[in-house]
C-alpha cells in the first residue's frame, strides 16, 4: 500500500509538471521554432526513403542540411511516430516531452527503491529530480527538448546498473537494451559527459570488484553483452558524428570559441529566481533561471557535515564521498575559475554555455539524498524534516515554475518549409559553403558552360545553356534529364556533403563543390549531348557504412541473445523461475 501511494505521489508531481503541455502549441522559448522544423524534416527524410535519417531535406533554404548526422535521433524518431499517428507537429513535440517527464519520474523512483528499499524516500528523490530548476528551465524557458529526453532516460541507466545481476531475464534485457540505445541517441554531448557518472555508480555499487571476483558468472557476461550491443546498435549515428564533424564549421563557431564569456555568476548558482528571460507577454522579469536549486545545496551541505563529523569514526559510506566530490567538482566547473580545465578538455567548450552542466549537481544531490536514506545517516526526525522540506519545495516548483510564458503554433506547411537551418549559429554548414553567393540562385537546376561563370558583374544570369526536364525531385533524391550542345556544368540547388552521389547515364560521376562562383554547392560536369541524371543522398562514406554494418550486426546479435535468454527461461521449471526472481 505504501509503495502504491508513494508512486501515486510521483505520478501526480509528473502530471503537474506536464499539465501545460497537452496542447497543439509549442512552448515559446529559445528553441521553439527549431524543434518543429527539425521534426518536420526528420519525418520528411523518413518518407523520402532515408531509413536512418541524416539529411534534413528542406532546411537551409531548400539546399539541405546534415542536421540528423549530429543531433538527437531519439527525440525526432519518437516525434515522427506521434506525427504519423495523426497528431500535429506541435503536439508531437509536446508528447515526447511529456513522455520524458514521466520516464524521469518513474525511472528515478524505481532507482530510489532499488537503492534504499524505502518508497517514500524514493518518491521524494523522484519529485526533486523532475522539478529541479534546470529540468524546468529546459522545458519551459529554453525548450531544450533533447536535453529533457536525455534527463528522462538517465535514471533508467541507473536502474540498468542496479539490476545488472538480473540481466539474464529476457524482459529486463530487452528493456535495458531499448533504454540504453535510446539514451545513447538522445543527446550526444551530454551522453559523453554522463559516462563518468555511470562509472561512479558502477564503482559505488561494487561492479569492478565483482568483475574481478566473478568474471565467470553468467550475469557478468550478459551485462557486458548488453552494454556492448546497446552501444553497437547506435554506431550508425556515432561514427559519422565523430568522423564527419570535420566537414562542418562547428569547431569554428563563435559560441564554442567564446564559451568563457557565458559562465554564470557564483551567486546565480545559489539563487537566481525564476523567470523567462524576457519571454513573458507582460515583460515582468528578465531573469534567466540558471540555479542549481536550494534543496540540492542543502543536501550537499548536510552530506559534507556528516563527512566532517563522522570521519574520525570511519563510518561514512564510500558513496557519500563519491557524490559529494561530484557535486563540488561540477559546481567548480560551473565557475570561471575552471577555465583552464575547460580549455584542456577540448570537449567541454562544445557545450557553448557552461551552465548546461547544471544537471550534474542535480544528479549528485539526488544521489546524496538517497545515500543518506539508504544508510540511515541522519536521525529520524531530521531525515523526516529534510524529506518534507524537499517535498514541499518540489511541489511549489511543480505548481509555480512548471508553466510557459506563452505558446507558439504555425500552419503545418510552415514547419515543413522552414527556410533557415534550425540551428543557432548555422554551425553544421560545410566549410566550403558561402550563403551569400549561393542564395543568389534559387533554380533547382541550371546549366552553364564548363569552366565559365553563370553571373556577370551585376549578378545577372548571362551564361545559361541547354534544357532541363525534371522527372522527380525531393530533398533526398533527384532525377532529371539535361540536353546541352557543349561540355557543361550542372548547378543543383543542394549543399554538398559527403554521402551525396550522382549518376550520369547510369554511371557514377564525381561531384564537385569547389566552384568559386557557388562555393559548397553540388555541381556535376557533363559532356555535350542528352543525359539522364540521378542524384541521391546515400550512406556511401566509410563512417556511415561501418556504422550501419555495426548497427545491423549488433541488432542481430541482440536478437540472438534475447532468443537464447527466452529459451533458457522457458526450459526452467516454475519453481526454478520463482527462485531466480527472488534470489
């Protein structure tokens, strides 16, 4: 009964946080337009035959954009599923956010139960997590939907670690496989930064000791298989991201180079107040709420007091040291004093905004609270008072912080024909691309004499030749016929990125993208005569191919492992299965 009531409390908190998202409008915020346009393009890419979407066909003024090679597969795959069911673009985005909220709450509750065996403490921890100021900032101010999905799935990684000795159960193996794969595809930058936290939890939970002592145990093999297969299942995304990023201007982005200008003030980390950075219609406040949250500071303070007071008695659990260190270390990384570490890491500056690490002390704070509850380190009355305080603050934040300043919505066609790149600083454009020169020419296809200019000095077309017959055209594949009486260059309205291929009369023909008149644009040389042209975005680069093959092999291996586990389960007698569950 107590478990049901405590879980109901978590459900109510999640419902309060999500209450304003059941609408055909997107919360107005920093990235509102981006997610609607990206979802429309992801769905369009699927319809155009991109089984593993990489290319956003309509972004960048119809020239296309390698959006999905580098960002957020889980968010837009789930959104496309909801959109295919008939929901609007806006509601599809919101439904993914709602799902992430409930995943965050239920996942943290389950982890708390596994960690402490105390349902009320687990419920308080889950409530604190889903109402943390940074979680609500992502939802209602920044509209950082992919970060919300990442944070929603993160507790399930903790659950998978806690249940690692039960991964021989088919249902748990399948659930963990799906959750791990979805998490690895949720937000690449934050996933990389979260790996050390998962290692901390494995260390705290004794996994590395188990690995040394019980390497022959069946569950160890299946858990390592689970991690390997989950990672391999996502290689179709990770290999191109790592090895094809060099073709973009991402590393030259001014936000990456000048990240140090956006460190929060130390006082803001303690308390910034709540606001929408000027998004309210009434203009009441211009606060940008980049604070860790008072309850997490309080929990860390209590943990540090415990360490100081009981260190002499050697009675402090290792977990308290680990998560106190994580909390203090992550707070230090949020301050300007850590700039040297940011520069040395080379990875952290890619966050562009240092306060995007705020989720780390939140996670550490939740872990500290659960650790104190697990080992009963506080007197009952003090523990009860702390839990009540955290619960009241969580409820307050769910009611008064978890709501938008306003909403936006657009006709569906505007999402699909969104003209810009749907990124803050166009950071995924290719290094060769020159928007000023390319936007002069909006024709889908035009022909010019080989090695000659199409425009004159007054930006007038003076050198157009030949005829073009369009047969099929979408943002992922084009088929047309050209007729010219001299060697010519086909100038197509497509930004070139590795993976584009062209066939002239059935033969693969090299593509050029270094024309000084149209830098970065896809061009195809042809000889005099009539030619059938096919242009298609493919997976034919070594990172895409290797990633795709690895994904196929991993999914095949995962299916075989799952089948074996199911067969082994069926072969056990009912008494053996019961013993296995309760062991």
